[in-house]
C-alpha cells in the first residue's frame, strides 16, 4: 500500500508507527500500524543531482543561547572544512568497529568504543530506550513525535566518563497531528525534572536559513537505536510552507564509501543526525523515514525551530 510523502516531488514513503522506512527504491521493513504522512501543498524540493557547493560559512547557535558550561562556541566552518573534519579522522572504508559508539553499554556504566568517534561528544543522547532522546539544553530533549517517551518516563544519559545520569521526563509537548494523524512536524519536546550536570553535553543547531546548496553533499552522521553511526551524504535540506526536511542517502558521485551506510529500520525513529562544525557535533535532524538514508525534521528550518521554541516556552510555564 502506498502513501504520500512530505512533498509530492519526493519518492513515496511509508511512515511506520515505531520505525523509519525506505527511501527510493522502496524496501520492505517490519510494518506496525501504518499512517499517511502529511503532504505539503507547495513543491519546494530542490533537485538533488550534484551542484556546486554554496559559498560561505556555517556558524551554529544554541537554540536557547546558552552553551554548555566550559564548552564555548562551536565556531564556524565552510562546506569544504566540514567534509575535511570527518575525512581526517576516518578511513576511506570503515573498519569492523568503526560504526560502534560504545564498546559496552550498561545501565550502571558504559565504555566508549576506541575509534574515531572519541573525537565527538555523544553524552547528550539517551540510548537506554529505542525511543531515543537528544538534549538541546541542560533540561530539554527532542524525540520523534510518533515514537516518543511519555511524561514520567525515565531517561538515562552516560556522561563523558561513562557514568549514568538519570532523569525523569517531567513534561512533554508533542506536535499536533497533521492530515494523516501523525505529529506534524514529527517532533516531541520533553522537559527533564532537573538539569543534567556539566559532564553531559547538549547540542547546538544551525541558525534558520536556506541551506539547500550549502549543506548539499556534506557528511551527515546518522545514529541508530543499536548505538551505531552511519555516514551518509546530505541530498537536500529545504523549507516549505508547512515543514522543514533534511534528506540523506548514498551518492554514487562522491568518494564516501557505501560501506559507511546501512539500513535504518524499525526502532530507529527519533535517533539524531549530526554534521561536524569546527570539531563539534551540530544537531540537524531526527529520523522519521529511512532505508539507505534518512528523512526527517530539519532543526535548521524556521518551522521546526519555531515549534521547538514555542514548546519550550509552554513547558516552562508549568514550572514557573
């Protein structure tokens, strides 16, 4: 059975209640309840064939204007510098353990994998449940709207030394349902019962702008519920009247080996995607659709940013 995608110019997608699905060509995945993905009325999807990278630099910002204590600004980078930042610390083909974030992961403590990802701080992502949560401040998390955790749920982060930091979701704000009944955008913002300590990071986003060329072909690091990282090329980042979307996948034109990729499957919804700017992870998306690449809300877009900021404002009213 086929359903419409976020934009009519994109391939058809299936939104799974508890997972991501496929990019073109379609690929079968486990199918819980299926719902229709809402469609935008304005076709603003740029063509995804190779074009020259846009000139200029990207300077990330913290959504609330407050960087983690002692971490400073993420700085800025040009498109060329962004690609080089990943290429310098990785091999052309992944080694057997190059996709693993942890060598061991337990509730009472974890050990990071001894690979290139030690250059980045993943302490702000909670993987104690498949319903992943990502910190955008010391007390606010982002989850997939169709695969979130409820109010009162426990959330465990592991700090930079692998020690568990446990919090409770004191309140949540899910985006309202779209035409197909799914949250639109596919985002839930949660508020923790208390801030995390300085040993746990949170992530900056891109300032709201038009990134359709500037981000094209950059490396995106897509995480999974198995606590792995896939590398994909960004195919497009665009804004429409109703939604902000970023897409990634394998590109035959670029030198990124396909072995760095992998299929995003049931349970990977809500896992964050990042780009690297000045050696820091910058939060750009959460998974909604998948397969050999991802497709989901773009946190550098004005619609999604607006929802997140309004949700934070509404949540904070409950605690003032």
